[in-house]
C-alpha cells in the first residue's frame, strides 16, 4: 500500500510538473513584427533578429517576437500598427508626406558621422526637441534610425552633378525629394521594394538610396553606376513603432524590461546594422565587374554644398512652423554626432 501511495505521489508530481511546464510555455508572449522589405534585406536578416534577442534577454525569455511579411504596403505600416493588425514594424517617414515633418531634420545633408552615430543622436534629439511635434501619436515609438549616405544609382554613368538635371529618379520622399527637386530631377515615388522593377522597366533613370540597396534590392543588376557625393546627398529617417495596447497589456516587469531595450539602445543597434549593410552594398558593387563608382569632384562637392545649405534652410523653416526650435535641434545633432 505504501508503494502504491508513493507511486501515486510520483504520478501527481509528474503531472503537476508537466502542467506547470505547459503553463510556462504558454506564458511566453510572442510579438508580431511586420516587415515590408524582402527577407534577404539587412533589416530582416540582421536588425530584427538582434532586436528579438535583446527583447528575449531583457525579459528572460518571457517575451519574444517573429517576423511576418506582406501584411501591408510600406506606406500603410503606421496604420497597421495603430489598428493592432501587427505589434511592431519599421517605417520610413518619407512615405507619409505631411504626416511627418520634424523627422526631416535628421535627413538634411552635411552631418558628419556614421549611421550608428546619427541614430543615437536622432533619439537624443527626439527626446530633447522633436517629441514636442507629437508626430507618432497613436503608437509607441521604440526606436529611431537613419541609413547611411544617400547616393545616386543609375542606368547611365553620371560623372558630373549637372548631369542629374532632367533625369527621372525614384525618390523616397522627405529630404530626398527636396534634393531631387533642387538638382532638377523629375521625382517618381514608389516604395523601395518596387525599385528593381521600376528601373528594369526603364520607368526611371535611377534612384537615390543608400549603398545597402546595391545588395538588398539588387541594384547591381539594374543600376550599374553609382555617383557618390562624399557625406551623402541626404540621410533617410526611419522609426521602430509598437502598438500601444499590446505594450500596455504586457506584465509590468516585462514593460520595464523592454524599456531598457527600447529607445537609445534599439536606435544604436539599428544604426549599427545600417553601417554594416551599407558596407556590404559597397563591397558588392566593387566586386561586380560591370558596375562603377564615381566620386563627385571638388567642384561638384562645392556646388552641392551651396545647394545643401538652401535645403537645410528650407527644412529648418518648415520644422520651425511645428513650434520646434529647429535651428537649435540641428546644432545639437551636428555637435552630438561629431562627439561620438
């Protein structure tokens, strides 16, 4: 009888252990990440996996995430998150003209530093200056980032700044649109995933994007020539956003843990990824026998510096209308980036 009782106790204990184990497994929160670039893109191959790891480590495995593709078009990502159809995504601010204005301050040409430095400074500038504009109302902002130098990728070889005039260029919006207009190009607005077919069909002569696009969007095949302005023609502004209700529904300890990941930490990591994938894009271009890279000469650099100054003044005036001390923000960004 004693043996039977012991056996029963073991069975009960085992069943309880299995039950607790099942409860532990079911307690893991899995966040849905919506991503609009192809799976091979550096953001999906490197940035999201690193953020997921940071989330898992911070919450001791209680929260994780998985990437989902083609849930919505790139311009619709903000609304997708706001409506709760996904939990987290990345957005390019230029895809929603008029909705985001203060974000253009990080995009203006002339800043010196890496994408990592720009992304860290961007978050700091947001907290100090840009949050006042409240342009991410309706979602939780969890990170900010920029890509590296925006360059010209084209079908024909461009060797002088003046040759851009009259070209049909795919421009993503934001300051890149201001740059294209200032250079006399005709802008064509299509999301980044459509760039390859836009160039392959000759609907555009070229595109302004960072070096990453050479690999991520296979530009080495359809835009075999690069015209590079040292320092870049512009930078691109992105945000990582999360559904407010989904965040608030998490246990308090997990919310606190995630706040050690979100913000400057996530921004730094994302910017560092952009530096890595931009370097990969440049290496891929150099390795392609039928691709070329032309660096703007001194005269064209000086000419563009004057154009950039006008763009900078225009953007500062535009952002100032939002009640932000835009000049102070620009000065802060330049100083903080240079100090990193």
